[in-house]
């Protein structure tokens, strides 16, 4: 780390001791440690500072990508069929003779054709929604032979694509296009055949199996299920930290009418989950003062005192969301809190502002706001995943008042407590991710030319 010191550092302070003290603080503080690691990581990636050959890193990325889409249970299930085993044998033969089989190429493109058609339908659906009244004109220009069509298209599309209000749609469109590009291509090429294949979990053919399944079921290596109309009503789509296989399996059960939310309980009760919650919370300074309180939430759940866990965690969720709004208002340039003067977003408390009102996304002013107004009607909704905001507004908020005001007596189940805990962890991760990304962006722009020094 570059040893640059504050201009106002007193003359009698030993700068090396000061530096050591700062680095010690970084090691002790989980948020500072996160930020420091993120700055280094970005620097290493952008400057390709890898100890090994870059191909090693690329191979690792490929392995992570393949295994993230399909888990071993799914892999074994599909490849246990006669067709799956036949394709796997052909893939192994390709790698032995270092030549891609024309038969496999033909089979893959035949299986991929309906997937590409589906992607194209979603792309046009996204484009129509994104470009609105300009859609027909854009399509007409795209299909024309005009020499200046790229200039016209740029003028029509760029203002829409660059509008923050359209960011989510634009991201979904980008994801679809990247998916299409990937599905268009056969899973492996000559360079893959000639390089050493990675052994995963002791299985020398694990990569071969993923290639075989890509050929047999190319749709499995996409997230197209998230674009289906039925997915909009999937009750657990707000669980953004699910792996793709987990989400797909739960969603398939939902579509088949064989669905319950017990997965949520299983997730909370798995080994290490509560440690993850407490570790994430420790990154946020206001919650360090509430360490005992958060430990009590965890202990209540473990001891099956679900009502106590729920009553404790609901106010913490609300507290965190108000702080998140203050962060976006103070640090991200969003207009959220009106008539509110405060020094630090970490200490923001809506009860300290008698005339607090919110800036509505529709341009109006929301007086005497509730937490629901903050999530549903301000710029906060643009920073939360749509499904997360929707879950809070339509389910969690509707349960909040009856519970906290003592109007219901049948809310204390392991499922309901687990859902609140997972939601709290999800929001906490959203806040720390946002904070980390913003700070790293700022710090990275101001890095000195000699970062990192040769001895680091």
C-alpha cells in the first residue's frame, strides 16, 4: 500500500508507526478489510497481475461457470440416460483424438435451435418494453439499407439505454444477448481439445460431462427460466443468493404444483449460516453497537423461540433500510430525504426529523413517510432488486404491523422466522456491496502511480 499520509498529521507522530496502526485497524475492521481487498482485486484484474499464465485463470473461470449452472446431482441424472451416456462417450473420444466430431456439432446445433428461438423472443420482448414508442422506428431503421442508420440508431437508442430508470431492463437485455452468443457456439473447440483438462472433485471426466450435458440440454446452461411469465409469481424469487441449480429446482417444483417453502428453513439451519449473518452485520458500524442484540436473534432461533427472533429482527430490517436510504441520499447523489439535515448516514434516524418527507420517484413529496414508502416510492427501489423490494412491500411489510402491535398470535413458526432472517442477510449484503463498490470506485480513481509498491 502506498505510504501517503494526511496533510494534517501532527509533526510529533511517527509516520511509520501511524502507517502500521492504520494497517492494524484494516485487519481488525471487517469493512475496511473488505474494501482494501476489493481495491487490490480490481487492480490485479485490470492489470493482469497473475503469478501464473493467464490461461490458468481463464480455465478456472470456465470451470466455475460450468459448475455454477448445473450441480453434480443434475449432471449424474441427465447423463445416466442412454442418450446422455452416448454423447459423453463421443465427447471423450473427441478429446482423445483432438478433433471435434461433426456428429456432435450437428446434434448440438439441433438441440440449441429452439433455445436460440426462445432467447430471440425474449430479446424482442425486452426491446419492445425498453424502447417503447421508439421500438417500431428502431426496427425499421435496423432493417433498412440507409448509410447513416448507425448514427440514427445511436441517437434513438443511447438516451434510453443510458437512462438510470431503464438500467434493470437494459441489464436483462444485455444478459440475453450474452447468453445467445454463448449458446450459438459449440461448447468446446480445438484449443480445448489440445490443452490439459482440469480434474474437479477427483473426477478426471467432470469437464467432459459438463460438455456432454451442454450438448444434450443446452438450456440448462442458461438462466432463461427467470424470463418465463410464471417466474413472476414464484414466491421465492427474492432469494437472490440462491445458486442457479437451487433456484431452478425450487422453481420447477413450483411450476409442477409440488412446492413448499421449507427450503428457507433448511438454508438457515445449515452449518455456518448464523456465522455468516453475524460476520456480514459486523461490517456495518451501527450494528457493531447491536452485537448483543443480533446474537440474541440467532440464539432465539436456535432455541426455537421463533416469535422472539421475529420481533427482534423486524425492527433491525427497518433500521437498516432507513440507513440505506440515507447512504444513497448522502453518498450516491440520490434525492430521497427532504428537509433532513444529518452529518452521517450511519447515524440516520427518521424519528429525529419532525418534518421528514421523501422525494417520490414520480416527482411528488411524501410527508410523514412509512418504511413502505421508502422502499416502494423512492430511488431506493432502483437499488434493490425488484423481487426484493416487491417481497418487502407485499409480504413483509403487511406482516409487520400486526406482529409488532400484537394483533396476531400465529406467526411464530420456524419458516416465518427463517424468511425474516434470510431477508435481513440479503439486505445487509446489498448495503455492503453497494458501499464497497462505490468506495472502491472512488479509491481506485485516486490510486497513486506506484500502487501497489514492489514489496507488497
